[in-house]
């Protein structure tokens, strides 16, 4: 019975808080008029804070990415030149320059492919194959095998950086 009295008392208090329909429309229109201004200021403040804090983070992120890309490029270069020292030294000077230039282009293209979300292994193998074709008198089976081995090692490099 005491519980019933408390419930009835709360109902009476809540019914006193109920606003009649005419006053309710006035209250809603006042609230709606106030909300957009409050929302606008809070959104503008949030965007200002985000833009201020995002600039240094973006700069740091780009610096980190560039150093990671440089390290990855060096690692890719090391993988590509692995085991080809003798062959390189047997080439004449003009062929060496051409081979080196093509190698640097290949490293840059592979590095660019590795920075993408989805790695295209066949494209990497094709790039390595095209680069190795600059070696005079290369065996095509050796070429295929080397391209695949080097591509596997380069994928492992991707996982490091």
C-alpha cells in the first residue's frame, strides 16, 4: 500500500510537468531555434581542432613514410642486385650504365607497387624479368627462376616496412 502511494504521488508530479499542446509548440520552436546555432558552433570548433591537430600529424606521417620508402627502396635494391655482381662486372661500361639505370627505375616502380594496398605480384615479376633481360645471353629458365625468387624476397621486404 505504501508502494502504491509513492507511485500515485510520482504520477501526480509528472502530470504537473506535462505541458499543454499550445505551450508545447512554443517550447519546441524555441528549442529548435537554439539547436542549430549550438550545433554550428560545436561543429566549427570541432573542425578547427581537427584541422589544427591534423596538420602536424600529416607532416610527421609523410616524413615517416618517406624514410620507410627509402629504407624499403634500399632493401629492394639489395635483393635485386643479390647474386648478379659477377654478371654485372662482365658487362661493358655502356651496358653497365644502361643496366644500372633500368635497375633504379625498376626499384622505384616496385617500391610504388608495394606502397599500394593490394600487391600485384605478377607485375613485380614482370618488372624484374624486363630488367634481367638486359643481361646479354641470359638463359630464359634462369631469368624466370631469378625473377620469382627475387619477387618472393621483395614481398618479405614489404612485410618489414
